[in-house]
C-alpha cells in the first residue's frame, strides 16, 4: 500500500491534482480520503452555533478518527468513512465503505498538519498557488456549491481563511516531499508526480 498526503490552501488546486493522479491509476487500485469528511460531529449544536465554528482551524477536525482509519487501511482493514454536508455544517448519517487498496490519497487543507497522520504517509505533497488565484477559485466555488454571496466569501476570506492559512496551512509546506507551484495548472510538475507515483505504486 502507498499512502499519499496532499495539502494546500483552500482554492489552491488540490482537487485538480488529485483528479489527475487518479486518472493514471486503475479505479479499483486507488481510494480518496477527503479530510473534510472528518470534521467533528456537531449534532449536539444548533445551526447558529455550527456557523460560528472556525472550520479552518485544526481543532475543527477529528484527528483521532482520521488517523485510526488510515492506520486500519494500512493494516488491511476496511473502514466506514464519514460523510459531511457543507449546507448543514455537520456529518451525515450515511458512511462510505472503503476497502484497502494499492494507493490511498488523503486530501485536505491540513493533511500535513498532524504528525501522527504524516507518519503514516509514504509521500507528502503541498499544492501551492498565489493568494489572489486561490481567492478567485474560492469565490467561484462557494457561490455555486455552498450558497454564499460574493461579499460573504470575501469577508470570510479576510477574517478566517487568510489568517488561518498563514498560521496553520502555509507552515506545513516544510513537511512536503514535493511542492507543486501554480496548483493544478502546473502540467509538467503534475506529470512528473504522476510518473513517480505510478512507478512506486506498481513496485
């Protein structure tokens, strides 16, 4: 089994990088574990209380569950991955059954933040992008997928995303084995990465 961690700021192009990796590996040999699925269970909170949570802080994640499930996969055990609703700001009752496979990809803004999780990874990648490019992508995504207005997204970026990125996400770059500048637009870096991963995964 080959476990890959892919981190980077919101809107950096992580999803594009993940998609291009997965395109080069047979579907039955790769599984994606989104870090967003492991936000803490907030069932006991009201919707108003959930909206006050800083989801870009390390404390928003259930690190124990994520680390345990990655450990289980490495040990050859299937897991029931949580699912998460951005509209409800909470986990869903449904889970996703994930079987152990040759390549496991952990993707999220703080995928490289937790040392116990990092220690389970064979390859650590940081997807980098200019702040203005990330902001544009966040605006486009949050309006379409999360029902926010442009002003709401900009306010959240300035109040939460930017300071949290600088404090918690950007510093994890030093743990990366590979940094991909220009996010998902860096075709040459992505192709080199894909070749390396497929070679390693097939050993």
